[in-house]
């Protein structure tokens, strides 16, 4: 196989203050972001079915080679508790309709189905994953499990074989190892076209719960990888690149503003120089 393409980005574009000079408007941040990174993860789609105009603007604000990794709505992944106001079939249809501007612009890199920490390995859940991938079979679909049971010794190989049979992308995660609500590092490729790696940080003490008065999300992803931790990942990425045509790498350790610095350093370690970025003139204003 030819040398794989390695692509690095971060999750979201609004909170990475070091990318934006004073006076950059919130509506211009994606354009500036796209001058630094060629991919981004969209998290807002997890909380609401967004109007097409949002995706239309994002497609306009980014260069032709830019890619979006979009998280489906929480009602589609089992995060949403309580009574659903919309049926599952209708919710899937609404979400698919909403993302079409990215499809038309050829900028939808993949859909990221991130299942909740209580979504364990059992027949009912296996069938549900099958249904999700089948419903979006015309797209690249990544699957991220967050319960250890999927990668327990008795199930690890079966889980990877299951994803391969579906043509789904196994999400390789780096995160704290603190029980069932996390997964081990499993550097495997299940779709030869694409691989996805997500860096969540290693905040062991804050992963499971926040202190009183603290937002769990702010605490969970508060972590900066040191040089040794990034260096240890370089050979893993290269190995993934031997099996997949393209490896997408996302830094999700956003809480303290560490994601961008870690992502940029990781690109240096891997000798990645992204092409086709937006020009950076907006940084002058």
C-alpha cells in the first residue's frame, strides 16, 4: 500500500482561543480554524438536529479538501434519557436530511456514532449498532464504544470482526483506564479506507465524576499530553497507516485549551504538513 494520508484536527472550533486574534467574530472562527487544520469534529449535532443552513455556511467557510466528522444526535446513540418526542425512524431521517449540504459539497468525512458508557456488549446492542450502520450505509460510519466489555479478552477479536463485516470504522481511543466506562487502547483497522483516532486525555481522577460545583465535561477533558505521551503514539499511528488509506486523528482534550497545542506538536512529530488550508489573512485583523 502507498503511504497513507495522516490528518490531524481537534474537536469543535469555537473554544480554541489561541487560534483567534482579538476581534475575530464567532461566525468567522471556522474560516480561521481551517487555516490551521484540514478536519474538524462537529459536536453540536449531538445536541440538536441542526438546520441545513448551518452546514451550508460551514461548507462555504472551508476549503474544498476540508472534512467534517459529524456526531449523530444523542437520541440516535442512546444517550438521551426519558421519553422521545420523535420516533427513532423519523429522527434518523431528520438527521440525514440536515447533513446533506456537507454531502453535496463532498465534505462529510464520516459519521461518528459514539455510544454511551453504559452501552455494553450484548445481543440487543450488537443488533442496534448493525441497524445504525445499515441506516447510513452510503456514508463512512465510525463506531466508538465506551464500555470495556466490547474489548474484554473474550470479545475483543469478535468486536473487531463484527465492525469489519459491517464496513464500519473502529475508533481507536486514548483515555483514562478507570473501569467499565472507558476502553483500552486497541490500535486496529476495520475499514481499509479510513481509520479514526481520538485523544480524550488521561485525567484519571476527573474522568468518572466532577467535584461539587464543577461541570463534568470541563473536568473530564482537562489534560495536556506531554512529549513522551505523544511520542509513544507515533509508531501506533504509522502502523495504522500501513493498513488504512487515511488516518484521521482528533484531539478532544479541550477543557484547558490543550487540544490545539497537542495537535500541532503531534503534526510535527509525524512530519505532517497539511495542504489546501484556508489562507490566514484574517489573523491580521
